[in-house]
C-alpha cells in the first residue's frame, strides 16, 4: 500500500516537472520570437495597373527575395503565409524592345506595403524585373446576327429589326485582329413569333483571338411584330417613252397588285398611290409582243407590294 502511494507521488512529481519544463520552454520560445532579427524572406509578386495600350503576358519573376528586419513572430508568419506585394506597372520603362521596372520603383512600392514594424534592408537585385508586354491595337468591326425568326401565319416584323450594339471594338495584337472583318452571334431560333420580342445573344469569340478583348460580349436584338392582312388593288398600266405618232394598248390594261400590311394601313390605300409602268424602250428594238412591268410608286406603311403579273401583251398602232 505504502509502495503504491510512493509510486503515485513520484509520477505526479514527474508530470509537474514536465509541465514546468514545457512552460519555461514556451516562455523562452516566445521571448525569442519577440526579438528583432535581420534575415531574408520571399514575397510573392502581383502585378497591377498594366497600361491600356499594352497586353501583359508574364514576367521574369513571380517571387522576390528581400532582406528584412522584424520580429521572429513576423518571420514565422511569412514562413507559413508568404506576403503578397503588388507592383504597379504604370512605372515600367522600356529599354530597346524590353520592358522593365526600375529598382528604385520596386523598392519604394514594397516599402509602402510593409507595416512600420518591418524595415526593408535590401531587395535581391541580381536580376532586373522584365515583363512580356505586347502593343495593343484596336479595330471596330460589324456584328452579324445569326438569329433566325419564324413568324406565325399572318404575322411579320413591323419595321426593321434593331440590334445594339451593331459594332464591337477588338483590342489585341495586330497579328490577331488584322484580318478580322466582322464577328457574329451564336445561332438561335425564335419560332411561331406573334408578339414583340427582345433577345440577347452572345458574340462568338474565335479561338484564334487568344489575346484579344471584345468591347462587348453580347448584343440585344429587338423587333416589333404585327398581324397583317392582304388586299388586291387594280392599277392601270402606264406606258412611257412612246413615240409621239404611236398609240399602244396593253392586254390587260390594269394589273393586280397584292398588298400586305396592317388592316388599318390597307384601309387607307387607293389606286392613285400606285404607279405601274411599262417602258417602250425595252421592246423598241426587239419588237417583242410582251412588255415588262415595273411597280414605280407604292404607299408607305405596307409590309410588301408585288405585281401579280410581270409582263403584258400589247398592240401598237400609228395615229
């Protein structure tokens, strides 16, 4: 019994000693981490403010070795979570065909992103920071719609379709955009359309334009739709360029014109709004027995007007 008690006390003493040893070790470790040290660390680089006239393709470095004076805590944090510093490329210079960031601009920008408790001693200057940058060119090209519209029976577009924007500006290397003449939307179909519509379509981006930006990625196509009816109106044939001593008769002397439009528009049309013309000069030399007709005048506001007969027979007499 006494032996067991002594063993228990011995184990307890060992545990207490171990705890004090651990605490003293932690205190020593923490004390050392609060001390100031001078050592090197690695910062990740992130590039911002690339000039609009240039395309950024990469840099000679994505990390930079720096010498710092700071606490052990801060060095430990950088060990597990490397600091990211942003470098402003609006300060780049050009030497020959190469773009670079001057050492003094790099140092100044890094210093500005460090807390007051950290001192920047030195920056690895063995290699200058060089950048792969390409001059950008701009070109404005039309957008071609690939929207197919199937209207329901007796319906059609009222006026014309509208697309916004009708053009896009491409910005990229000259070798990519130089031969581009237009861009087009993705294919789409609207079926059995009876009402006004608005449709947004994505612009198809060519796989060849890897480094090119588009001023717009979508277009909106809108259209007004109206129901139409048909009306046939008889219009007299007018022969022009006839010699003064000649008289002509056409068979028939009136031609049917098929008009398509909104009901209210069809109610307003009259014969005087139309002019069907036959030009005698077209048959003067050939002496053909048929003469071609043309619809010269027609009223506004109709969807479509067409002659049901394209030519007529005629008889020519001298007065």
